[in-house]
C-alpha cells in the first residue's frame, strides 16, 4: 500500500525553527537535497514519491518547478541564520532530475549559492537516467557546476531490465560513463540492483563486470525489496514471478564484495563501494554522520540542529502551500538526546569507519564485546575504540544494530540476543534466524536513499515508533494523499490523487538480505529520518541514492 507521512508536530506557517535548532545551526556540515519528482514512466518496483505526466495533473509542471524550488529556497534563507556555514554538498535526486534541462538545474544550484553560499570544494551530485542524457547534456551539466553524476544502471542483462520495467538498453549506462569522463566529471557512480526475480548468479556477475568495466569510481549495490503498492508486488502476489530469495541475496552480496574488491573498490558503507576516499559520496556521509541539511521539494525531509521536518508529498499540495506564502512542511519532530544517540548507533554502525565505542552505554558496550568474540566486529578496530563490522557482521547488520540499540536502551541481554549463527560460531549460511522486514531510513531513501526499491518496516524494534502515521479525523485518505488538506485535495483530479506514491526520495535504499534475515535498510538522501519518520532511510539517495 502507498506509504504515508510520519506523524509529527505542526510547523509554523513561516517555517521557523525551534530556538534550540537555530542555535545549533552551523555546528555541523550543511547540505542541500533537491527532489525532482518527475519520471517518464514508473518502473514496476518503484514506490518513490515520483509522478509521470499523466499522474501529475496541474499545479506543478516541469516548466514551473524551478520557480517553486526557488520559493522554498527563499523561505529557507529567511529561516536559517545567515553567514554561519556554506553549503558543502548538493544532491539532486528523484524521480529523474535530468528531465529538467541542465540550465534549469544550474539555475537552482545558482539560487542555492546565492542564498547560502557554496563551499569552494562543494560536491554537487545529479542522479541521471541513462536514457535522458547524452554527451552534450553531460557537458552542459558539468559547465553548470555539477561535479558528480550517478547513473541508474540496475542491471546489464536484458531480461532482468524487462522484469524491473527499466527503459534503457543494455550498454547505455556504460556509454554514459564514457561521455561523463569526456565531459570532465572526476566522480561517477553506477547504481545496481540484485535479487530481481529470474536473475541468476551469472547474470549478477555479468552486471558487475559490465559496471566495473565501464570505469566508474563508485558503485552502489542494493538488494531488491518488493514494495507494497507496486506492479512488481502485484505480480509476486499473483504468482507470476517469485519473490527475491534471501539465500540468493546473501550470495550476491558476497559476489559483489569479492568482484568489486578485486577491481580496487573498498566498501565504506554496507551497500556502497568507492575506489578512493575522494570518490565516496560526501552528501550521503553527511546524512550518516549527523550533519544538517535542507530538503527542497515535495516529500523532502530536512534536519537542522536536532529538529527534523518533512514536506507534503504531492506536487500540487507543495505548489499550493508556496503560492499561499506558507511553508510546505507537513510536520516535524524535535529529537531527544536519547533518540539522537540511537540514530547515531544505527547509522555509524553501517560505516567502514565504524561507531566510536564512547557513544555506547555500558550495556551496549558489553554487547559490542560479544560481537567481537563472535566474529561480527573487527577486533583491531575495537582495540582502537571503534565498532566496525566484519563481512559476516555486514551480512547480519540488522541483528547487530537492533541488539545494539536495544542494549543501549537497557532492553536486551547482551549474550542471548546475538544471532544464533554468531553464537554458534557458524558461517553466513548455516543459521535460520527468523526473517524480519528491513527498516527504512527516511530517508532513507537511503535518497536517496536513495536505490533500487528500498527499505521500509524495520527489523529493529526501535523502528516500531515509525509506525505511527498521519490519520486526521475527517481525512480518511490523508495517508495516501501527500498530507493534503481538504481544500488542496479538491483542486487535484481524483485519478491523480489515487496515483500518490510513497515519499521515498529521501534517504533509503535497500540493504542486503542474508539467509533467513535481511539487512538493515540503506538510507536515502531526501529522507534521512530514522526516528518517528524513520521508516528510513535513509535512501536516501546515491552513492547513496537510487539513481533514476
């Protein structure tokens, strides 16, 4: 079923921040996420907050969209204290950002720079569908100030692309990488999805070899999650195709880690590999390490100084709020110190840099000692004061992170709650832990999160708090109408409303599943929320986000 906006407190019409958040702004790196909610067609697996021309209706056309973003930028410039910190990263996610002309994207980027200032070394990423760019448009994107491009490859195998309803032809993403190199891009990412029904291990190797051979310096690989409300889910429900198999997904993660490692890539987040430190997606690292960002566009999530808020999802509702001179935010939450610590544990434990042991309570520290003893965490890193997952630990990341957060809250026995296979000293495939759904990082969307399909509904019990959804009396359908008020709803054609999708641009990407148990969801850019709004993920977005 279509996703819903998280519950939250009302946001003032002018979008002003709580004093505590305003006071903390400037203490962390600051990034910007721009959601472009347009697609030519909807892929069968996609539940992101995106719209085709027939779904969109009036009120927020592609031509008018840059002006809408400019209005929210102006609002943000009034809300945020001036002169504190320049923008260090910008991420254009979607949807398909490259359906907007390079000059339009460049105009939005210029507006961001005028409002907040851009750091001299700012990373500027654009997600691109391979069929919407060519050599000339990539040269123009580079000339507009874009420094990094992320192509949605997904697979190199024709029958896999057909199952995913992907429109590009095999070989096109590889050609795009060559065009991007010629255009002067130093950093290029390819996004892959594994676990598509009908895909074999050899198919997956073929896709990895094609991606590596194209010459990117970054690869994201996400396990396919079948999201409710998508065409893919309907086909699985009717028995036309089989659901992804957890054992196969675990094997394919290991295949990816092996082949990418042999090609000189190093993992820096569970679903992301880069050739050098400079090739890592700085924007997603900002999400994963507690930075601040403003998400512009319908469904976008933002975080500043411990306060998180999210915009109405439907473009028509978004346009109506801005036309009235009001903030498009649908709700917000002020995170407690305990919630911020929990998020820090959940996100940093997925990184190769690891989680500082000083962030753990005594009970969580005891659990981390047990994780080292059972080969889920690296002993050398632990001796240096960090919890870093081993490869076995990455395959069991959901369980490890779940139990860390439970131990942190004093609700877990550090020994008993470890995965059975780890306690027995077994390898990856010898256990039968009860399967759980993967948490979403609103976010996630992981923008980004975002990629493949993604995350929602968490293995970690802490994610249960994300189950509260917006259900206002007299607005029975508000869950799937993007948080629109009755007046806004009346202005939107019913067919358009019925097509409303999940607000997934943000930060969540699918994580890896393993035998009997799935990974914690990868976080996606636009979202990045992991508490009440955490059905995340944090897709996020790219290199963190799912490229269009």
